[in-house]
């Protein structure tokens, strides 16, 4: 009985050994699924040709990876068009323009649109900055207490003191006198000879125009009229030379170019009016973070004409006119970025393809050397 008991324990122990070897056999069976055959180090051959191909392949891989990384970081913009239904929005116009030879008090800024919503002699949002002949800013002169400066030829029983440049100009206009020459040499007007106009105005999203023109503007019924002395135009005292530093119709968007930025016109003689006809394309820009910006891209044509005197009348209003029209289509631009999986898959494809081609090149090179030179490339065993 004791021996039989021992034999049973021995059999049981043998079973556990068999189970252990069975587990090892199951793991060994996984070798059947190995598609990556291994070659023992003793059977490997290394050659100089293989080394050269490997170095070239590594350099080529580094260059291709850098190119792929650059492609991965490049942001693409997807463009599409649709009908614009956002006519309830307002249209912001930002402008920065300099007229170096026209004083600010001789100009007015106005807008007109097809909806019949004019804005006359705009102030506040559009600043007028006086400039001297060198283009430097001139501070506005403020009248002193008890001061009474002469109105010169514009003096009358009602107007005995003209302490500001505007008061002097109004006195000359009331008597229908030319003031363009006199105004530059008076104490009231100082050394200001030019004007820079900068700021933003919001108008209806409809066809219209923004103009910077000669004279004081006012509404007369449904018409916009400008008050100035026609003789100043006849005497060629009005110089509408100008430079448009910047102009935009909406949010600033990286990469979008404003064609009129930096445009400059010079008048040699006469009193010209300049028309810029702008075709606006409403644009919605969505960046990679989902932020939406609304702007308007545009193209333009321009025209200039001399407002010459004919029978005591002028055939145009000297100034700068920006006439804009809106396209019925909306352009939507969306930034597209590549996912990280793109970099991973492309890198794997590069590495696998490069080494496959390199193996083929090395094999063909070795065979070619053996066939044509009757020797094998240098081997290192």
C-alpha cells in the first residue's frame, strides 16, 4: 500500500511535468506563424556595396522624412462657393489715406448706398489728422480767451472775429470768396497743408460709395450737396493727390491681400476726381480652431478725370470716390490640417519602401559587379 501510494504521487508529478511541457509546446507552435524568417549570424555576409547602399538609403530616408514632416505641418485651405444670404449683416470699411495737399477743413467724408442710408460729414469713427509739408502731424490750434483774430476779406458786420480756421473759411464762403490761397498763410490755420484720414465706418451691406471730397457736405432733400468756392477749382488750387495706405472690408485674415494698399496718385495740374470701382466677394474664413471670420475680398478698376470749368460750372466733384458693389455669392475658406495618423502611416511607408528598394538595388549591384568584373564585392565574414 505505501508503495502504491508512492507510485500514484509519482504519476501525479509526471502529469504536472507533462502539462508544463505541453504549455511550452503550445508556445513553440507559435513559430509556425512567424513570417519574418531569421538567419543565423554565422550565415550573414556583409559587403562594401551593401554598406554604401545602406548609407545612401539612410540619407535619403532622412531627407524624405523632413519633406513629409513639412507636408504634415502645411495647412491647406479648402475653398467653396455658395449663395450669400447674409445681407442683414453690416459692412465695416477700414480706411487709411493721405491727401498731402488738401487741408482737413476743406474735405468731408460721406457714404451713400442703394438702401438710401447716407452718412454725411462723418466724424468720430473717421479721424482727420492735419499734416504739414513734411508729413508730420500738426496739432490743432485752440483759440485763447478774449482773442479776436481778423477775418481779413471775409469780415462783415456779423463776423468780426475769426479765431479758428473753420470760422475763417466760413467767413470767406459767406461772401463767395476764394480762400484756398489765403488760408495757408493765416495764424488761425497754422502750418497745416495736408490731411490723413484714418478709421472705420460701418455701412449697410449693399452697393454704395464712400467718398472723400472737396467742400462741406450736407443733405438737401434727398440729394447730397457739397459747398465750396468754384473759383478755387478754376484757379487749380485743389490738389487731390493721394496715397491709400490701407483699405479693408471686414476682418483681417492671414494671407489675404488688399490690392489697393499702397496705391498712389499724383496730380500735376488741375483738380481731379478719382473713382475706384471695387467688386466685393463676401468671404467666410474658418481657421483650424473653428473660429469664423467674415471679410470681403475684392478686385478693382480705377478712373481719373479733370473737373474742368465749363461755362462757369465743373463737370465733377474733386475728391477720392470708392464705389463698391457686392457679389451675390459667398466664398467659404476652411483651413484643413492633417491628422497624426497621416505622419505615422507615411513614415512607415517611407521606411518599408526605402529598404525594399535598397535591398533590390544592392542585389542587382552585386550581381552586376560579379558578372562584368568577374569578382564578388568585398565581403566581411
